[in-house]
């Protein structure tokens, strides 16, 4: 999800990390399912890093 959105925006992992206040290493770990992610961090990556809106739906 994050990797696909990052590529659609034409961003490198480093650029996404800088925009969202995280590290390139952390972005890589998330994209490769090697790390859990907190909702607040996900929100920062999606909204600040990717310029998109995060929407959570529970059914």
C-alpha cells in the first residue's frame, strides 16, 4: 500500500521519509512488512509524506 502510493507519487524512500519525519530505513521496513506501524505514524506518512488523506473504515 505505502510502496505503491510512493511510486505513484514518484518519490524515493528517502524523499518520503524526509516529508513524513521518519527514516529511510523505517520506510523500507514498513514497505517490506518487517515492521509494525502505529496509526499516528501511518497518518504522517500518508498525509504529510504522500499528500493524501487517510481513511479508516471498520465494518
